[in-house]
C-alpha cells in the first residue's frame, strides 16, 4: 500500500510499504477514504517531538471502511463506515472506565520512555512517535486499528467525509477546550490561535453559552474565517498590543477564560518570542510558550486557562506569580475523543454544525510532501489539508 | 474491621519481606481494575506466568506444590531451568514460592493482592529475589534477570495489567513501516 513516511525533520515521502495485518484479536483494518494533516503533525514535521524513527507512517486523523476484523471484534463488522479517534483507548482500565480515554493505561505497547519523561504514560496514538506507542498512522491506504471495540465510531452513509473526518481529533479537541472553560452565561472567552482547533473552540464556546469570543492570530485568512464563519471578534497580534486590546474590550476585567490553541511553537512578535526561538534551536528549552504567557497575563482573576495546544517538554519563564496571584485554574491534555464523538456526530447530522468549512485544500495522498510544506509555511491560504486515496 | 484488615496486611508484608534476604531484590506494584480473586486465581496457575513474564518460556506443574520453570534468552538459544516449590497460598491475599533446595539457581518470590474500596481496583505488589549462580549458568542468568530486574518486573506487571483488564497485550511489531518491501494482505484486495 501507499503510506506517508517520516524521513527526518522537514522531510516526508509517499512510499510503498507492506499492507497491515491483524496482529491482535481486537484489531480491525480500515481502508482509508479520507485523512488529514493536523497542526500537531507539524510538530513531528519540524522535529519538535522526540522518538521518531525514519520510515514511521504519519497521520492520526482518518476515516474509512472496515475491511478485516480480529476474532474478538464485536462492535464492528466488515463494510462499516467509521471515524477513528486519534488516541487509542483499551476501554477497560481505570481511566477508560471514567471515559478519560486519552489517559489509557494499556494502549502504549512500550511506555517506558513516556513513564520516565512524564511520570506516567498516556494513551498510545496513531502516527505520533514511539514515545506514544509507535502505532503506524492513517496517512496511508490502510491502517490497523487496535482495540477496535472501543474507538471507531460507526457513521451513516450519505454524509460526505468532509463533514465527518474532523470527529477524529480537531472538532472534539476544540469542543473539549471550550468545555474545560466551564463557561457561564455572559462569559467572554479569548482564543489564541485561529487554526482548526482554535476555530472549533470558538464555535464550541458559543454553543456552550459564551456571550463573546475574541480570537487572536496574525494570518489574515485565519482571522477572516474566525470573524466571518465563527463570529468571533478578532485581533491581529502583529497590528496591536493584545493585552491592551483585551483589557479595553473587557472593561478592564479580562476574559473569563483563555484558550491556548497554539501550543509549543508559538511565533509572537516581541523580544521574548525571538529569544524563545533561539533557546529552542540550541536546546535550552523545548517549547515556546509565547501565547500561553499572554493568556495568563490577560485572564481575569479566578478564570480558567484551557490548553488544547500541544506541549511536549519544558517551558521557560512561565508567569507563575501572575497565575497564583489571580488564582487561575489550568485545564489541559489530550482529548478524550471517544467521550465526545457521539454527541458531536448528532450535532453534525442535525445540521447544527458543518465542520467542512475549514477545508482549504482537498488533495491526493500522493501530494503529501507538498501538502506538509504548504501547511507548515501557511502558504496559499492553507488552513486545513485533507487527502484522499483516488 | 478496617484495623484488622490493615494488621493482617502488615503481617503479610512482613512475611513477604522475610522470605527475601539476599541476592538481587526487586519490588514493584501495579493497580489493576479487577478483583483480587480474579488476579489471585490467574497467578495461582503458574503456567500463566509466561504470558506476562519476559524470557519465562514455560511453567509446567509437576504436583500441587512443585513446578518446572524454563527460561529462554538469545532467541531461545540459551536456556535455564529450575524447580519451584509453592510455599504459601492464602486465597485472594498472598502467594509465595521459592526454588527447591537442589536447584542451581536460588530464586524466591511473593505476591500480595490488596483490593481497594470504591472500585479502585486491586494493588498487586511483587517481591522477587534472585541469587545469581556461579559458573557456566551465570552468563545466561545475567541475560534473563540480571541486566535490569527492576525494569523487567515493571514491564511484566504492565503486561499483567493489560491481560487482566483487556485480555490482550498491545503490540506494534509486525505492523508496516517505511523501508520494508511491499507485501499484499489478500483480505484487503
């Protein structure tokens, strides 16, 4: 089959590799109809995530048709159309029992490294380094899905892939980010980053009762989408002082909750952002928390900082004093996709939301190397790339 | 009630400690979402141990008390074996064993099961002692348990948890990756 394989930093290739096989009794094999490149794939592409190996198959946002099932798969049958959650849950451990699937105790086959680095390993993930299990990803013609009784969500025929694919990660991720804000009527939510997760977070914040959402980015087409499609007020951080603007817009009180949908590769414009970039380049720090610092500074007293943006290592100069002085609550982590998928599917099917608005590039799997480059450089107004097997 | 249980537990732990007094000692514990009864019964069938203990190739019961343990390393090219004797088996709380006196290798182990309230699972605490042999067996013994017995035990307990909670051990060996020649799975075409 064809698969998108990581070759090293800034280098991916479409290779011909062996077809996947059923390896365990609860495995299923999916023929992939659509797959996407996630913002977090760019952290792999840029070489920010350790434990990648040459040849690793990328991709954790995918959907398709069930082609083969192991003897213990009861919830799926051949021919089912499914969307697959990016984090793998066993369904039976302490965390899966609490629907905290991305904390699954059992799905990382070699958790030694993650246990050492993070204290405890989270769930295994598709195509996201050997730190998180080394599972072959879904930017391919086929993928093996372990614990198939638990993860894949069966979706009805007749609804196009474009509307359903983002149930695999970014739609639930934006939704959980907003849910983590514990939104009360009248709340103002500020969202850093108008990439796909940020845009879904804006929409979800309104769905959950927010009065106002203020979105921050620097890319004109992303700000335009946040404003026109998602109905946010927008700030271009290259053209204004974000902290001043937020203070004025919220009558001095500050946003009730702040969402960092940027994560560890934040750009920023000030002295500190250039300093962060230099430090990361010479390994004095691993992550660049420019957006997060600003969110902490802006947030109202007693507010919540919700972090769907991915962090991998160590942060420098976090304003812990501000966080403490204002009694902020921090909520973060990988998304429990399986927990939110059914309700979000209903929302899509009832016409409440159409996630396909994000897609700027609908390409072929063969185009993956160019697609990664385009997305990484945010060229050609690229917001979201999906790829199909033709 | 709770005090009695705590006292019983500390007696069990003391007994567990006394068994092990020399050589390489390792201890680790894991919490498993299953009843103490179920895990106890699984462990009591020593022939199940190779399902989660790395390098342990087989355990064959010889009688109610005795069993033959065969370890393999270097892809099965090297082998070491010993006879184990069951010392104690206290239903749903404790199992302990050690090698028979005429064994070339001295090993002892014990496991205690402590079920937590409110559905929090069962804490399984394992203590193992290995007394390294002399002579020709030393090298192979080193490969089986010696390099990092603590790491081995930790990994083995994770596998036990996977078996007890989900009934399978997740794996990625055998999955496709770049750089391998293309192979067709007929079920997909």
